[in-house]
C-alpha cells in the first residue's frame, strides 16, 4: 500500500465495504478497497483505506453509522 494510506475497516462482505465507501464519499473522504480475498476459494477480507489525515473523521462516521 502506498505511504499515507491507513486501513480503517475490513469485512468479508463486499456490500458492507460498498456502503461504508459510499458514506465516506458522501462526506468528501476518498477511500480505496484492497481486496485480499482468495479468488479460488473466496475466503479472506476486503480492506477499506483512507488517507492518514482522514482517519479520525472516517472512523467517527463509521461508528456513528453503526450505532
């Protein structure tokens, strides 16, 4: 992963990643997915990463949405 990006969320469910990525996008936070799922057996997780300066806001938004 490039310098300056931090993993803030991971899930085995792609729809959860898409929902959170949309929430962050709606709040002007760029996020990228890193798919660590095995393509043959479909186990593993997808990580969501944001720029280091957006970590606190992103985590706050995720926690607020999940409460």
